C-alpha cells in the first residue's frame, strides 16, 4: 500500500504538470482553459499515455522514459511555476474542509484496494507479459505470433509500463487502474451539490452510476486490465459532457472547446479498448458546430489532437500484429513478414471471446440469439445484474420513444440529451449482442439505466424518493466496504502491492533463446520472461535477438 501511495504521488505530479501545460496551450490556441483539477489530471493521463506509446516505438519504456518525462515536467514547472502555484492555491482555498478530508480518505481507501484483491485470470495469462515486453524492449515486431493475446494492444499497457517502476522497486507496479478509479471518484464527489440545490441533474444520475460501478470493482483494481480503465474513462466523459450541458452560464455552456476536447478523450478510450469505439458518436456535436461556422483552424487543431491519440496506438498494433485493427483481419494493408498470417486462428480467438461472454461455453458451439440469451440471462448474471439488464431493455424503448417524440414535436432543445442517450444506448446494444460479459460493458449498462431513470424521475418529480433511496444505498455500500476492509486487513500488503502469480512452467528453445510455457495452456505470470500459455514451435526470430521480433514459418 505504501508503494502504491508513493507511485500515485509521482503519477499525480507528472499528470498535473503535463495537464497544466496542455491547459495553457488550450487557453492560447482554443481560448479555453481547463478549470478543474480532475480535468487537468485527465488531460495529463491522455498525454502520458500518448508519450509512453510513442517512446515504446523507439525504445524500452523504463528508466530512460521516466527521466525524459521528469525533465519535461521540471521544465514546465520552471516556465509555469507561478501560474501552477496560483491555480493550486485557488483550488485549496475554494475547497471546503469536508471536501479535503473526503478526498484524502478516498485516496487512501483506493490505495488500500489497489494493494490487494482479486486478480482476473487475464492478468497472469497475458497482461503481465505484455507489460514486461514493453518494459524490456518497447514494441517488438510480430510479438502476436508468440501468443495471439499479445496482439490485443491496449494503450493502458504502455502507460502501466511507464509507471511500473520495475527499474527502481525490482518488481513491476500495476496501480494505474486504481489511480483512474480515484480520478473518477474526484468527479463523483460533486454529487454532494445536489443536496444543496435540492435537485438532481442528469450528470448526478451518471455520478450515481459511477458510484455503483466503483463499489463493484474495488476488489479487482489490482489487475492491469483495460476493462476497468475504459469503463472509468467512459464514465468521466459522460459526466463531464452532461455537466457542461448543465452549465448555468449560457456562454460557458455553448463553448464548443470542452465538447471537442472530450471527443479527444473518446479517442483515448478507443485506444484503451477498441470495443469502446461507439463513444465516438459524441463527435457529431462539435463537428457540426465547427463545420457550420467554418472554424478551420480549430478543426485542424482538434484533428491533430485526435490523431496524436490514435496514431501511436495504430502504429503499435501494426508492428505487433501486421494488421491495422486486431483481431479484425479484414483490412489487409501491410505485406510485412511479421504478420500474424493464420486468419482462421484470429477469427477463432475473437469468436471464442464473444462466445465465452455469452455463456456459450455451456452450450457448445451454439450461439444463436434465441438460445444463448436465455441461458446467459438465467445462468451467467447475478440477480442485481438481471435487474439492470431488464432496466436497460425498458430504457432502450423509452429512449426510442423520446427520440420519436422529439422529432415529431421538433423540440430541438432535447437533441443534446438525445445525443448522450444515443451514445450510451448504441454502446449498450453493441456490447449486448457482441460480447456481453459485465466486465466489458458495465459503464454502458449502468449509464443507460441511470440516465433514462433520472430523466423520468425528474419529470415525475420523484426527487425526495430518489434522495432517500440513494442515502440508504450509500449507507449499505459503506457497510459492505467496511466489511471487505475488515476481511482483507490481514493480507500483509501495507508496504508492497500484491504482485503477479508464480506458476510451474516448462521451457523450450528457439535459435538459442529459452521460452517458457504452461504445460496446461494456462497462465504464466510476469516471471519468468519470455513466456506464453503454450509453446509455438514454428516461431522464428527475425534477427539475432528478441528485439528484432518474430515471424512464423
């Protein structure tokens, strides 16, 4: 836990420096500066993720990457030190004592949760080794030939390698997911304002959904899984988008820059996990405004920012797999020797993920809708998850009805709300009919139900009932959290974070290099390196060593 706190202090410093630097750039070029600490940290997270991916294209992401990052941060402090100090002083003075105490408590609680907990199977199956490759070599051409899951390129792995601190601690930290959860918690704290204004806004209902999600995953954040990072990011985008729409000042509400910048964060979410792509529907609002007003300079800036977030990730995917998007072997654009050539295996792996998520492992190869859905609903979901799915089915019908009513009545003032519902609704439906494992789409499930319920509750003036329900639910979750802490306090992780698992592995050699594998096609952990769940005997080195990459015969 102590090492997690130290790691997060370093993350806070670097993210704030880069985020503040971007805010100053945005203020000069786009006439819009970031005013909230969580927004600055989110901008810093996007910036460091881009940086770590770009660095990995040329060299390992280790001590050298951190030295350069710290150098940039020091330069920013030297140039903007007074402005940064003034900003922090203003935030500190405007923050109530209660808010400060809550923020510190949440920081410590999330550090506790991140130091121990349940490690999802993929953590030791390929997450740990994916991060290890980035720490040791950066991008390795054809790495996906060693194991197909290494081709599932997530930008989270690059930033996890950047902040892993293996060169200092002797072991790799995996605390970035916990920090992103803390970042989302900072945005959720604004929920307290609804009691002062005696009114719930749609952004408040989104925050309630985030609270539910955070209190569901608190024992899983130890894993460097992209699922948690992308779900938290989607919550942050939707909350901030709605909060911007709810600004009382019309000029601030209509400023296009915050919406366009949030669309850049949407691109960042896509690089975390490609299945989040439908969140880019948000682009419709700023694109329409900017094109209509012919603001070509700003369009160029936003396109450049979006490409800066996307291109390093795309380049990494091409270098690792030989494909533009993986595991979607339909755009065969690169005739490179390191390409994963067995299209059948790629399609089979993608199919297996979808089938497993649908509970088809209980049904053999049968995944037709009328067969898998009843089985999935009855046998895979927990009771509360069943309630949420039923609520989403109703919410889809209600949202469709609202859209039809809006267009019939030509009530264009509701288009902004409908756009948000379209984003979460389409994302939910895509998740539901492709790979409906709750871990893959909790944000869509919760946001759709929360926003539609919130809209109807405010229309029917059910605020008091909602307040009582949320208060009781909050007390229940506090009790559950305390019970979990009491049950896990004996785990001796108050200094070190719980690390990857150890497994009995076997080995084989390829051109003098030793590779390790599981005799049961199972997890291999972070050590030894390099390892994969199964051996690949037709694997060949592209050069003299691992740095040159792999190809298949």
